[in-house]
């Protein structure tokens, strides 16, 4: 795209979630010659202010009041009109706020990122949204392939991988030479990861080098940090875990991710509450592993997917501790997996940016 052909596009997040998917999209667009404008909640300003890909930003204050939100939508639309923006990518293209916003923006070209593909078939709200959304993205090929082909064509669905993050200087941390860091990314919530199985499986036979890094806030309104700590105390294993009591800054997160030896998502789809991660949505842990070229240790059910065969080792739930111990002894194999991730074309910036923009520009 030449300078004369440069177009403006807005990347909009209406909720406080999924901000980790914004930078990669803005980078893809900027590299392809777009001027990118960002709209996000004022409460998440600190999460996006380091973006070096944005022409200008608008911070909204959407909330639960539909009446107050009307005023916010009008402000957003006026701001978009000021810059002559006709194309919008909605970063969380689901839920009631999105339903209301697309009505205001219905004369624009609208695209959306879908974080739960079941909504396309099961949600009346999503049916309304899909009247206005021109094309969708999902966050991994395996989610795309789970959708029936007819649905992929009907809703014009493609995938991208948000595995690129804004420039950030890592915090200074110390890692003892004799420690093997197993990173479990994300806030500590039992509904998101199977900490219960981890508690059941590990005991005094765990390799003494292993240190679990719980890379997310453990104690918050919906957090289960205290519950997990109590279980670890009962097994005399609390010292083997690193907890974060407060929000983990980008610099700290990057430092621990870079220094980890292994990523353990703790996603076991045999658990009813985690089945969605096999067919409807991804775990953010996958993207952390891809982004930092860290091998994963995954439930064997994920071995059916190419991305994970390239990047992971697999285990049965009842064999988790044994496989963790094996990883400590097989560092060369982990290094090989790390190199495989780095060399995998699909995880490269050129590949991701090209496929993302090609889908935006393709005919419907």
C-alpha cells in the first residue's frame, strides 16, 4: 500500500478484556500501510499507552447503563467522523455492548474478533451482531477448523495469532542456576485452569529444581490464590510456587516469561468446565508460549493439532508429575522444541500480518 493509498482504520475494544489481542492487530495493520486509531476503556489506558503503532487514541467510559452508553457511543462516532474513518475492527465482537454499538456504526465496514465461536450458532445476540459484521477472526487455526465449513463461509471467518507485544524493557529479576521454571500464565482462578489436578498429582517426589511461576494476580475479587495456597501448605509444597499478590506489570511479566523453561497451561478438556478450550476458545497460555518460543507441556488430547505437535510435549493427567520431572532431565529436547517454534513459519510476523490483512481486503 503506497503513501497515497494509505487508509485509516479503527481498532475498538468496548470491554475491559482481551487487550492482549490489540497490539498484534495494530502491528499487522501498520506494516500494511494503514493508519491505526485505537479506542479502548479509560480503565485500561496503562495497558495500551506503550503501543508504537497508533496514530491517535480515544478512551471511553462505557458501563452497565445503556442510557449513559448512548452518550459514549455518540462520542466515539464523532471521533471516528473527525478522522474520516470508515473501517472498524471490534476486538471483542460479542456481548450486549457490541450489540448496541454495531447499530450506531452500521454504516461503517465492520469486522470483529470472536472469542467464543459457539456464539455464532447459539446466541441470538450474536445473530444480531452478525447482521452488521462483515468478517470475523478467531484466535487459532484449530478453532477455525472446528467450525463447520458452511459456517466459515457464511460468516467469512479466518484466524490470526496475537503473539506479538509492544516494546517493553524487561524487569530485572534473578533466577537461581539450579531452578527449572514452569510458567502457568494467567490470574489464579480454578475455573480457568485445572489447579486441582496439579494439587493431586504433585508430591515430595517432584524434582527439587522445579519452581512453578503463577504468572498472574493470585488474589483478587474472583481469584483462588488463598485456596491454592492452602492446598499447597497441606502438602508442604508452598515454597515451590511463586505467587503475585498484585497486578503483574508488562515488564515483570516479560521477565518471568523470558526466563521460564516450560509453559504449563493446565487445560484438561476432560473437565466439563474446560471443554470449551478444545473447540470454542483458546487459552492465553498458548500464545505466551508461541510468543516467547517456550515449549509447552499439554494434555495429550491437544496432540491432534499441528501447532501443538510443533511446540509441545504431552502427558496423561495421572502422569503429570512424571512428565514434569522428565522435562527437567531433557533440557536438550526442550531447546529443540524452542528452536522449532522460532522456525515455524506460521508463528512469524510476516505470515501473520499478510494473512490478517488479506482477509480484511478479500471479497465477500
